[in-house]
């Protein structure tokens, strides 16, 4: 993206991936609605109150971009839920009602868990058509109560495609390419509507990319007769297509992680084997990359990120959202300095590695620890970039 066209928010030195820990009152409202004890209007009132409060809290922390915390979502994937022909929404509610432990808080060991791609593959029943944009509804309310700019988060097209049971989707779709083509068409509409509504920042969440470096996921793909390299190239092209029209009008970002639910992860592996294709091929203003543990490998693959005024900002996800230990300023600064050996400091920023609550139950840390982590991020950014 040309430097002269770059949106002013493109070089922000901090970021926030999207989801934040839900307050207990909001969890209770979701539970009551699911049990038929309150109306949808009552649930939405609880959501409105919680969103107002969490946006005000982010603004007090000085964040230059805020979100609604994904407080209207059962999980991050329902951004693509109000789509005729693909009923992810009802599946999410069924999973929520069948697993009351999702709302429990407390301590839980970090572990690798099953990916939702495996457990929630959903067939398309007919050709996809957008009923209404869930992220647009989120944005309208958040923007109406925020003073800071508000960003929108959308599940990326490759993740959507991986969650579709293509074999069970015939005759609506003959293959994954046909399904993905309609996903791109719908998401381009979603992005266009967001920008027309004034949204300055659109983020695609694409944890699917790390599946192309994870041994277990690669084995599963090959067992289904899929070519991981071809899938990777198709995914990059799809993401680029969704945000192609954002140039200069809004910031485009892609978030890449290794899974995030109840302090678990779903994939492992460094970026090395896909870095040249991925970092050289994506056409986004900001690359939000998980880098909080050794699972992500080193910074060496960042040498493939295009440099200069036209190059993207690499947002280093150095702060873990999976545990409550607050990283020290010194260790975060040291890691930024290490990454600067491969990408100029002017093209770097810092963030948490993922959301704090990709599902309604959230990760196993306290709200106080969450905000202390974001405060540390702000301090470090001021120290490093001024």
C-alpha cells in the first residue's frame, strides 16, 4: 500500500486484538437468555451496558483504538453468523448450552486443545447470502458511545472455508473454491458497509495460517486430499481480495495466532516455512503476529516483511493473554529490540498475542491482570517510540 495513501492509524505503536474478558453480569445474561429466562431485548440491554463500560475503560487506559470487547458474541467466529445457507450461529448456541463450564472462572493449566475446525465443521445448505452484517451492528453501537476510533473484527475467509463441511454441502457447492468465492463476495460487502459507516480499521482474524506449519493439522489436510501449499496460496489471495478496496479509506489488518480458547492453544510451529509466501504476499497495513511463547519460533522469518514506507507495520504479539503473569517492561523492550534486527523499529508495534476471551468464558486470568497487561503495553510503547 502506497505510503501517500496510508491511513493515519496504520503506524500505531500499540494494538488490541479485539476480545476482552466479559463481566460476570454479562455471562449471567447470556446464560439466562439461553435458558429462556429473559428476552432478547433484555440480553441486548445487558450487552449495551457492558460495551459502554468496557469502551470507557479502554479510553481511560489511553488506547488509540478500541473495540466492543466482542461482548455481543458467544465466540469470535460468529462474526460470520448471520448468513443464509450456513448456520454457524445455532451451532454456537448449542455448544454454549451443552458446555456450562465455558462460563466458569478459575485457574486451569495451559494446554493444547481441540480446534473448532475439527469439532464444528458445518455444511452449507444452499448458496450463501448475507442476511445482515453482525460486525456492522457491533460497530454502529460501539462508535455511538466511543470517543476513540473503533475497529471491527471479522473471521477471515480461509478460516470460514476450513470450518465448512464441503463434502456435505453438495449440491450447493461442488468444492471449496466455489464456497470460498461466495465467502469473499459476502465479506467484501461486509467490509464496504463498515467503511461506509465510518469504521477506520478492519481486522481479519486468520488463525488458519498457522495450520500450515502445524504437524497435526498438515496431516489432517493431507488425509483429506488437500494440498497445504495450494491452500496457503489460495488463503493469501482470498484475504487480499476482501480488503482490496480499503486503500487509504481505512486500516487493514490480519491477525495470525495459534488458537485461543480457555487458555488453550490449538496449533504449534514457527513461521519459517511459510514466511516468504505469507509476509511477502499479504497486502495489509498491519500484520498482528503471535509471539508470546517459543511455539511461535524466532523473529528471523520477519526478514521477508517488505520494508520502507510501503511496508506493513508488524505488530508483535509479545503479551500473552493465556495467563495472568504480567510481563515486565524490560523483557518486552528486549524482545522488541531483538525483532528490530529483522524489521526496522519504525515498522514495529506491540500488542497482546490474541484476544483475552475468544469465547464467552474467557481465558484464565483476572480482569485486573488483563488491564495491567494493557497498561504495560502502553508504557513500553512510550519508552520505545516516544
